[in-house]
C-alpha cells in the first residue's frame, strides 16, 4: 500500500508543478438571477475507456481551461485499452479526485452507459459505485444508476454514428425513461454539434439542457484550430461550487450552454446575464450636443445585436457587436424639435438563444434633456 501512496503523491506533485507554469483561462461573468455560474464539462473520457489521456491530465487540462467542475464519464461497456490495463470502472475517479481537490475543481463521479440506438449513450452523474451499473440490458443499467440517485442525461442525440442523417429522433425507449423519471436532461450541444430538435424537447418536456465536450484527445488538439476556440460548457447556476449544490441546480434545470459565441438558456437567465455584463454609459443624451449612445461590455463574452423595430424619426445602427471588455459608440439620431423626454431602442441579442432560432429581445431606454 505504501508504494502506491508514494506514487500517488509523486503524480500529484508533478501535476501541480506542471500547472504552476501554465496560465489559466478566466471568463469574467456576473451572477445570474442571484446564482454563481459554475463552468462545467460533464462528459469527458480517459484511457480507462477510449480516451487518450490519464485522469490527472484531464483534471489539469480542465483547470487550465477555466472549468470549475468536471465529470469523467468513461464508458462502462467499452475499453479500447483492455489489452494494456484491466477493467476498473471506478479507477479514473479514484485517480482524479485528489488532484481535483488540490486545484479546487469539483469532480463528480460518473460514467457513460454505452448502448446502441435506441436508447443510445447515456451519462449517469453522482454514482456511488459504477460497478453496479455494469448491466447487459440498457434499462437495467439505467435503473441501477437511478437507484443510486444519479442525474441521468441522454448524450449526443443527433450524433451521425447512430443517426446517419444527423437529425435527433425520439424513440419509445426514451418515452419509457421519461415516463419513469429516469431521464433528467439532454445534451443539446456535444463537441462541435448543436441539436435544435433536442433543445426543443427540453423546453417541451422540462428537461435540463447540457452542452459538453465529450473530449477524448486533448482540448489543445481539439479546439486550438477550431472556429469555436473553446470547449463547450454547461454553465450551472448554483449557490456554490460544491457537488451537492451543482446537483440541486441540475435537477431544477438551472443551466445554460456555452458553445462558441452562442449561449442557450431560459430567457430569464439570458436577460440576467446580459444585464450583468452590459451597462449603458450614456443614459441621458442632450438635444443640443451631438452625443453618442455608448454601451460597455464588462465581460469576456461577445454579444451581437440586431435592431428589431424602428420608431419614426429615430435612427440607430441596425447591427451592433459588443466585444469583450470594450465600449461601443452608437450614433442615435432624432428630431430635436419634437417634444419628448425619452426614446426606446429595441434589439434582439441574436447569439443568446432561449429556443432554437429565438434570440433575446432587449430594449434600451434613453433619457433626453436640453
């Protein structure tokens, strides 16, 4: 036992030394509806299934990427490296938990139930013993996870490996899971894919939306050259960064999905996010002075605005991009001879989506004085 403890301590020391020389990506975000945004990736793999990296590497990488929480969801039924290492379903979590604690990353014990379609691949979070979920029949496996109090979600429903046309389809097996309370959410984003059909199902059936990387290689290899620039994330709106607080938020559907420059979520959360990031620098304009209307984006997000309605006699830009940490000036024109005390500009934030193809409506009210 002692050599194993020494080896674990050595690996932890090496990880911490490695991270000391690395810059961590931080995303400046406000609280949303009174909750902290916990940045999570709830779908990832290591060499204990078909991933290419050791569990402590996955932890260090998550820390560098700015994550607050991670689930290593190695496949139960599929071990690519079975000729080189014995099957041990709990091992990746056991290796990762000490390094995760050392860097303040919340690690959630999880696994992927890997079945053909239907029902497809299913992630089970908050497991006590993954061995108990190793069942041949898909429903027995999901029930075993459910009996442990797991949070269960359907992975990549439109993945072409199981849906050749890339269109998500809901089967009677998913009805069974949903009707029996054994399906709590769906990935609407997996790696570089967004599934609008799944997004709508979540809205219609009150399921939690999730977006995860499903990373097998390294995020440096996967996303450095990607147009999305970062791994997709599930943003969990929780009181604190603890496993129990995250689970409570997942159960109560307080999540958003960060994918490229797009953010998906309930309109209430999107509006709170936008208002927490963007401030009006010039709430009052003068009739006599040709002032600019200025908006300041104090976050690390980008927002794209499209004007949705025009008021007679008032002109404003049709399209506005609010870049991270920048202030933009907007030329607003109006008839200075008309008597009014305020004007309203209405826009849609096109990259904040409360439903497929549905942006966030916002308005700016500007006071006018002499």
